[in-house]
C-alpha cells in the first residue's frame, strides 16, 4: 500500500545548530536506507513560507502499523508531526518514474457530478477522462494517480514546464467542469530517491 505523508518539523528554540545538522545527516542516511528497502519512494518539498520546514513523502508499507514503525524510526521524528493519507490504486494510474528537469505538481481532485446527470453521460465523460490520462502519460505529464479516502477524490503527480502549463493541462481534462482542483507546486528534496534512481 502507498501513503502520502506530510512531515512538518518544528525544531525547539535554543537547539544548537550542530545538533540540528547531526539529526538532519542521520535523517538523510536513514532515508537512503528506506529507499533501498522500497519503503520511501519519493520525497518533495512544497513551496514554503519563511520559518516552515515541511516535506511530502510517498511511502510504501504493508499496512498502517508498518508505516508507523517506518516513520517512528526516522531521526527527525523527535521534532516532527506526520499527517498520513492512505492512497488506493486508481484505474488511470500510469505509474511512471520521475525524471529530472521539470517542475512536479501534486493535485487533489474532488469530483462533483451535477445532480440529474444521466449514468450514460457520466460513463462517457469518465471514458474520455481515461483516454486523456493515457495521452498525458505518453507526453510524460501525468506520472502517478491514486484514489484518496472520502468519496470521489483523487491525487495526481504531474510534470509541467511551469504553473501556466500545469493549469492548461488541468483545463484539458474532460471532467474539468465537474472537479475542484487544489494544486501544490513541488521543489526537489535532496534525499528524493525517485530522482536519485533516474
């Protein structure tokens, strides 16, 4: 099973810089070990405001308990709060590897089909969406797609030249008129195993 983990670190005031550097070094080494074990699949930094220290990680674990063991063993956990989102397979997931050189984005889609829309219309729109997802995967824009808990929600991992291109890609999706999309631009993380392997 895969999980998206939002990791927010708050170093206590007065912690010596040397201690912070030592924990970060151990965290990088442990992240490398987790990548070798295929427990840590990807690691990103969302755009941050001053004073924020946050990472997004894509983890693999057999279940919630195993994921908690993995997260608890990470050195930065002493200063970190983790928000875990379980991810389920999506039928349109192309499962493509990362490639360096383009900006990545996470998108959270929430689908709201208008009341009274016939099943035939919904099925036809879903089929066009699946076809468009395949096209975008061939173009290396859509890398991954998962189902999120809580109804008609999905998480996508995308590549685009810039935010304007990402917005144009999202507008090209057949279900665009029925979805609300939250887009998170990502920046590379120095310990990202996805880019190290590409």
